[in-house]
C-alpha cells in the first residue's frame, strides 16, 4: 500500500469538492470513531465463533471491506493534514509495544500490562 498515493488521492477528492473546510482534525476524528463503530456493528451480536465465520459470507465480507476502507480513509486524511508519517508512527508504536509487552509475560496472556 502506498500511503502517500492514497493521501494525495483523498486530498484531490476533497479539493475537487471543496471539502477541506469540513476535514478538520476534530471532524475527521469524530467520523473515524463513527466508521469504527460501523465496523463493530457488523460483529456486535455474534459469538466469537460466528465472527470468525463472517469470512464465509460474500455479503458480510463486502460490508467488512467497505467499513475497513472507511476507517482507513478517515485515519489517513487527518494524518496528512497534521503531517503525521503513518508508516513511521506505526513502526515506533510496534517498537513501544514490544517493550511494553515482552514475550515472556505477554505470551498466552490477555491481561493488560498494567494489570499484572
């Protein structure tokens, strides 16, 4: 995935529609939460096993793909406007998590690091 290309396409899309006036970090972060909730809604009342079986439904997977795309779009746009290098931020966060959740205490353990 080329994040810079996606950011440019989204910026062009917004510019063509004069949408930048609405694409403030506040508005985009609120929209991101709403889109994440729409993804959550697909799985809300399913059991763990049923949620794994969604992959077998073309209709459900179409919805999942759309909501995942929406979440990414609503995440990429404010990152662009705030000059956040997403790739670097992700790398840094993975490294931070590796220190926060060392293999030995974290392996096979779902308890949050500060609750152990």
